[in-house]
C-alpha cells in the first residue's frame, strides 16, 4: 500500500471494521462458491473415466448428473449471497464515510470553503466515494476470489498433471503483464474522461444558473458552440476507451483460448500415451478455465484498487483538516439574551475587517448597525454566532464567553437572517418551518404575516405548498428575503439578527415589516444591520461602522444632531426618496426638488 498515507487506509479499515460480520459472511460464502466450482471438474472426470472404463450404468450417470446440477445450483445461490454481503458491506462503508464527510463539512468555517471550491468537494463526496466503494466491493471480492481460486485450483491441477500446471503458469504471467499495461493506460484515460465530464457538468451548471445573462447578451449560439466542443471532447475520449476495451476483451479471450488449445494439444498426446486419462484432461482444462478470468481480471482489479486508494486519500485529506472553530463544553440551562463585544478585532490576511469594536447590547434592546459596504457589519454579526474565527475574551452572550459555549447552545439563541437568502428545493411551508419541522400551519402563517408575505400567497399557485425551486428561484428577491425573515421569526429566537435583510423590499414594505417586528419583538433582543437609516431609526442604539471601526454611536435623534456620517447618510437618503417621489408625481415647478433639479441641469424655472 505504498504511496498512500497510512492514515487514509487506516481510516477506511476502521470504518470497514464496523461491518465485520457482513464481511466475514461474504468471504465464507466466497469459499463455498469456489469449493462448489472445484468439485464439479472432479465429478466430470469421474463420469468420463467411468464411461471409458464401461464401469458405470445409466442410473449412476443420472445420479452423478443430478449431483452436479445440485452443486451448480447451490454454487450459484452461494455466489449471489457472497456478492450481496460483500457489495452491501461496501455500500455500508460508503454511506458511513459520506455521513462523516458531510458532518465534517458542516463544522468547517468559511475560510475552509475559500480554499476548497464547491465543485471539488462535490466530486469527493460523489465520484471519489464511488471509487472507494468499487474498491471495497468488486475490487476486494475479485482479489480474494483470485487468491482462493489459485490456492485451490493449482494444487488440484498439479495432482492431475504437473505438465499442464507448468503450461498454465508459463502462459498467465506474460498475459497478465500485457493486461496490466493496457489497464494502466485505461486508468489514465478514465481519469481524463472523468475530468472532461467534470468540465461538461460545470459548464452546464454555470449555463443554467446564468441563463438570463446569456440571453441578455445574445450569446446563446456562442454557448451552444462551446458546449458542442466540450461534448465532442468527451465523445472522443469515450470512443477511444470503447475501442481499447473491445480490443482488450478480445485479447483476453484469445489468450485464454490459446492456453486451453495448448493444454488440449499437450494433454491429448498424454492421453494417447497413457500418461493421462480423458477425464483428467477435461478436468484440467476446466481448472484452467476457472483460473483464466481471475487472472485476466487482475489488471482491471489493480487499476480499481489504485483508483480506490487515491480517492480515499483525497477524502482523508479533507477529513484530516481540523475545524478551527471548536465547540466549547458549557451548556447553560438558560442564558440572558444580551450581547457584548470587547475590543473585537478580526483580520483577514493583512486587512482588518474589525478593529477594536466594543458594543454592549442589553437584553430586550434593539441595536442598529449602519455603514458603507465593506465596513465590517456582517463580520461583526458572524462573530456573534462564531461563524468566523475569534479570540477568547472578545464576544460574550448572556455574560458567557462564546468560545466556552457549546456551539449548538450558542446558535439556538439566535434567529439569523443573512444577506444571502438561501432557500431549499422544498415547499414554501417547509422552508419557513426549517428551524422547527413540527410547526403548525397557524404558526407558519403567523410568521409569514409578520414578515409581510401574506399578500404574496395568493399569487403562488399552491399557496404554502408551492415548491420554491432551487435556491428559491421561483420567488423574487423581496419574496426570498421575507420568507427568510419568516423562517427566523417562526422559532421566536431570544436574539433576532437581521443582516441587511430588507434591502430587496421597498420602503413601504420595509416599514410594514419593522412595524410588525416592533410589536412582536417588544422586549426582545434584536440586531438590525441595514444600509437605509429608516430601518434602524427606532433602535435603542445605533453604531456606525467604517473600515472596521466604530466612528459614531447613539440614537437616531442624537446622531442626526451631530451632523456626522450618519446625518449625512440620512440626509442623502431623504433626498433620494424625495427625488423618487417627485419622479412618480406630477411636476411641481415651485418645489425645492424642482429647484435643485434645475440647478443641476442648468435649466431655468
């Protein structure tokens, strides 16, 4: 097993050991399969020799034939059972590894996914695990079967004819060498085929996700030609593989036939010379036939083993990466829904996303956070839930350092609505009740009402049972945001966090949602991150972030009076709303907006 890190195969065997009983049954049945196969040539030898000696009657031949049929049927049944046990054990291992792999991914931080593209992780979770299963299933079965076949057939063949045994051993090594060389080439071509298939799959995935962009730029024909090129490349590789596999199969058949022919020629001379009986010759040829497939399949099995080992190494490479965010051991029975950050500093490389940010949010209060894009608002929110790496002594929830808290206990304190509104390929009701799958229809409807989604239900063809499609593609941006808000509100979290969760709705809908929140969240801890000051103006405290630093803090009223960054932001947004309203209303030539427009355009009143 050289070339593969010991930890990779050690991990595989640890998982496989859990299913030891099934493996053992499979190998015992494999022994019985080979035993039944080895007995039949001896019965054939006896029948032929008895016939030649004229020492057997019709009844004995009939009994012998019935016995061979019974053994053959029993062998077929045992063969099927052996494959069921071994193949099922391989699938059990595959399932266990896939569960481990998925659970491991859920514990990894965002920095891990920056290093490992989603497509690569998907390939390891599907293609690589399939190769591991094939190694443990057909690969391991054929290796063990080959060893058993040689260990049992060669001694029996030697007892019949040492000369024919020597011929067998002389033919198979060069045959195996040829097959192994071709198998190596097949292995490389299979890798190329998988890589090309990956390119085709990636192209299709990107094209479907960006279909609206393709149509908007009129690039349908260009994309179609690009797909044809990739598809033609895949076709060429597959055509070459098909030809070589066909040649290899014919080569194997020819080598096997040549070995049998040579054995018959040499054996026939021994029969005529009286050194070998006809029954012994037939039995020897059958043993050679029994050895032919395991021998010629060994090259294919070895390439399968190589693929399985390399695939397990790739899987183990991910599983060896330790999550940088580790769960603490503290699980308080109850926690006060208060939040505090003390000199919180987070850097990504040389850039500081947050720089010495200290904020205290008491239980039952509402905190508003505003600032330009890239100011560190989302990073601060993600630090509260330990979705990004932080140092001890910087973030506290309910008075507890969150580094010491169990991650499950910590995150159950929050209802989090992120900037990216991820919905699953399920119904609207299933998406809203994601945090509590046992939620009643009444609770789901109440959450949707609080998120101002109830008006949209009438436009959905199946109401709550409408499938929203992959990533919520059937919903508009505003509908996805409101469905995400409803999902957080349904669990009635001690601390609600809205991270720019109202950016895709108009001002009227925003105010309606915020009005609902002020009523249903009265006395509950809430964090609202927004670009529009209207979303945070009712907060008990507002902090203004810029380049990772807190540059202002206070209430809406005090910040407006300071004439700082917040006041300028509020003034600019008020002007934008006024301009928007004036563009929708009949022109008023005496309005201040009209004066400003005239000055900008150089026009006269």
